């Protein structure tokens, strides 16, 4: 059997060179696309990580606001209790002073009436 030598001029050599050239061209065109895809994947991971951080921060703020609302409600309840206690105490003291004043006036009038009887 006669085989053609595999040199630059043979059909097989030219086909081999053409295939190699095509592979290099495809590789040259794919390399930037592969880098871009890798960059996008990295960007997505970064964005996903940042999104998780922001979600955690929002949850922390929400928890802080919930706690603050509970503290405000508790402070409001305490203020209402103290207000009611103070009003009750002031009313009691007012009543005591009123009774004392009525007693003093009554005693003064009684004394005045007794002195007039003497004169």
C-alpha cells in the first residue's frame, strides 16, 4: 500500500493544520467569554453575600425597633401607674387639708360665737 507522506503539502497535513487553526480560533474566542462568565459568577457571589449582609442588618434593625416599641409601651404603662398614684395621693391630701380647714373655720366660728355670748 502506498501512503502519502505527512508533509505540509499533503491533504492530511493541510486538514490537520486547518483543524488546529480552528481550535486556536475557537479557544481565542472562548477565553474572553469564559473570563467574563467567571467574573459574573464572582460578581453574583459577591452580590449574594452583600444581600445576605443587608438582610441580616435589616433583621437586626427590625429586632431593635420591636424591643424599643416594647420598652416604650412599658414606660407608658409605668407613667400611667405613677400618674394615677400621684392623683390619688393628691386627692387624699387635698381632702385632708379641706377637712382640716373646715374644722379650723368651724372652731373659729364656734369660738367667736362663744366670745359674743360672753360680752
